[in-house]
């Protein structure tokens, strides 16, 4: 008689090999790869940080999987989110992007991305890099849940840190950077680790943060 498999905590699923992951990435191999290798791991590269803020803005009203499936299209369309190049876009570029089926063709979000590229350049002049600015908003351990259960994760669509960062970005002229968008950015870029307890990526993300040097 074999033992019954141990039930996983709520919020996790196991693949065919028994590897436990957060349930939100279950839909496709691409989603699982993103979960395993990117989401929650600390990032200090300005292009990736700018890209994520932009793509989270494009996600508004859509699923992240929709955006992830189009991410390479976005990268090609926006010069791999080189802020200096995007800041130089004009009306012809806006019209080009509105016609580009490889991205989400939302004029307001396209214009927002160009605007935010200008704001990135301003932050660089003030702080040295977008990374140095963003990591100032990493929350203290005392402000985080003691255990990241599914129930705790569900309550984390925003945080005091994301509210503060959103408010400051808006004051600086950024658009499509509400507290929920900023919190999703923090989750993805490793400012917080919201892998559910028991997820195989949680400890790897924690280790990556321990080895990470703040910009």
C-alpha cells in the first residue's frame, strides 16, 4: 500500500515531476518559466525596470499572460525600452505603434510610455539610475507578512510602499502608475517576494535577494 500524496498548501500546484509552484502560473510553459526565473528575483537593470513599469501599465484591464505573450513584440516596438530612444519618439512613432498588432494598441498607454521615458531620464539625473530610485521603496521586513500564505497574498494588491511610490511617481509626472500597478512591479522585480510558502522558487528568490547589492 502506497502513501497518499501530501496535499499542497492552498495557492500551489505541482507539475508532473511534483515541483510545487504558485497556481497563477499554471496556464502555460511560458508562464511557468517566467515564474521560475524572473518573478520575485531582484533586478537592478534600468531597461528591465522601465519595461516592467510600462508593461504593467499596458496590462491594466488585461491579464499579465496576455502581455507576457506579446512581450517580444513590445520590446521590438519600443526599442527594447531604451528610455533615451523612447523619449525621442514623436507623432509618427505613435501612429506606427497604434498600428502594430504585436502590441496592445492603446493610444493612451502608448503616449504614457513615451511620457514615462522622459520621466526616467529625469530620475536618472536626480538619483543616478531608475534602479536607485525604485529600490528606495523596498519595504522593511517588519512591514511584510510573517508567512506568505495564499490568504496573505490575496490581501496584497497594494502596500504602503507601493502607495508611496505611486504617489511620488505621479507627482513627478508619470502616468499609468497607480498603487496596484506599482505593487505588481515590486512583486515582479523582487522588491517583495510573494511566492507562496512552499513554492520551489520562494527560497531561490530569497537567496537571490540575500546576494543582491542595492544600487
